[in-house]
C-alpha cells in the first residue's frame, strides 16, 4: 500500500492549502450529500472512536472541507464543531492521493504557526485518509491527531483508509435513502463494501482489544480497551441495521416464510435486549405464548428488535412489555412502553428515514423506516398508537400457522 509520510515541507508555502483545480465541482459534490450542519449520528461517532483506538491517538475526526471552513461530522477529543479552512490540515490532506501524515507539525513550516498548533488543542501529529467520491472528488478526511509527534505503522495506515471508505459508503447510503430514485441501484454495492472491508477489520480489532484487556494490569488500559470493544460492537449493530434497510428496500423477491414459534422469538429478543433495559433500570417483560406464526424469522426478529430497542431508548422510567393477542387468523404482537410518547401530528413522520423522536439521541434515525419497509415486504400489518407523556404501543399483525388456527 502506498502512503505519504510528510516530514519535510521543502517546496511548500506555509499557511492555507491551495484550492483544488476542480474546487467548484468538488463543492457541488460535497453539498449534494446534504450532510453539513446535520446532527451527530452514532455510526459516524463510532468511526472516529475506532480510528482513535486503532491509532492510539487522543483525537479523531470525520472532517468535511467546505468553502470557508472545515466542519466535523464526528469528533472525539476536540470540542469545536468547525474551524476556519485556513487552519485546516485536512485541506492539505484532500490534495493527496493517499494517507497524508505529518509526523511533527513543529517541523513543518506550513503548520508550525497554525493556531491549532500554537494554541489549543496544540496539535503535533496528524494523519488523514481522504474521503473520495466515486468520481474522485475529495470531500474531507477521516483523520487522527495527537499532542505528541508519532508514527503510524502499515496496519494503522491501512485501517485509516478502510474507515475512510466505510465513511464514504455511509455517506452514499445516507444520500441514497434520502433520494428514492437512486436507492435500488446503490444499496447492494454499498453494503458489499461495508461487509467486505469492515467486518474482518471489526473482528480483528475486537480480538486485539480483548487480548489487551485481559493481559493488561493497568486499569486505564482496561477501561480504554473496554470502551473500544463497545464502540466496535455498536458499529456492528449499526451495520446490521443498514443491511436490513438494504434488504428491505432493494429485495424484489418476497423473502421465504416459515413457521415460527413465538416463544423462541421472544426468548431471542429478551436475550438481546435484557442487558440494555437493565442498564437503564427498566422492567422488560415478555408475555408467555404458545402461538406459532408464519413469517421470515430473520426479518421479523429484526423488526421486533428495532421496536423493542426504540422503546427502551425513549423510556426513562417504568418499562417495556412485549405481548400478543390472538385474532381470528392472525396474531397481533405488541410492544408497549411507558416512555415519552409521540404527538399526533408527528406520528406519521416516525416512519420516515433519518427521523428521530429525540434529535439528541444516538443512532442513524432509520428506526421505524426500517420496520415499515420490512413489514411491507412481508405483507404484515403495522400500527402505532401513542400519547405524549404516557407512552407508545406499536403492533405487528402476523398470520397464524395453520396448525395454530
């Protein structure tokens, strides 16, 4: 893998990076993603957490270089949400074909007088992998920074490029989900990128962090490794949601349906979500059922998992109950919470992609949009009732198996 280790600035002028020759087209490409000034999203936050953990740095960013500023979609270790483009080392990095590395900013005249070097956060080290569109336009970087000079090894440089590719895949998917006409064309290829490039890396990172956690006697290292493992697992969960979204909107053949015992389905859901409910001090109950239904087990589990996870997320006290009611030929599975509730005029919006009941919450905001797509694909019925301040009931009606009719 080629790389750039910039330790000498011979032939370069200090200060602001030159603008790319295709700056107008580059900015048009950046703005087409409608990502600037959007709320924080956990998937991008997980990218920078993992980047910092892999490279051993105190700071990491997903930085987008705009006309007069660099804006951070995700950041760790830095409080500012944006800085002037004149201070942006990322503006230099997007001019490079590979990872741009500044081992020591104090030894580089382009950056030695930079306010982010001379003042807070007192940057000494920088490494950034460009975020590049399929047309070759650089939008920004996934970068890591530190207050001390350092080097990155080949594996760390490669991981930074993988994370940059994954970030571009997420940006592409985000845009595709917002523009339905491009959705079917791009979702499968984007998920292939995420699966091929990232899942092996996630497994390797998890194993390395687990070894560090088990072998280290330093409490700080143990805490950092534990936090890193949690970030990797969260990113894996987000990838599963994205895969489900891709399947739900891109599949043109109805998924295979089989007979599903409700008790087994509830047991799997309880195992998955009990720890999160316990961490919040919430009661999570699953009603006993001998019912057998006809559905696609994987998709139905994902549907109900999203509903239970959503209920836990937006419930601060009380609990969540998952039960079912027998109808003539169907079984109505309900998820009831005592959470914040949803105003009547906003309930229809809950099924839109990237809509979130609480704008300050984490996650992609796919939520019920995934559920709606999957329910429609399976031919099930979805209903939502909610009272602000009282709670929400979401139900999925599924056909009973013939033997249970």
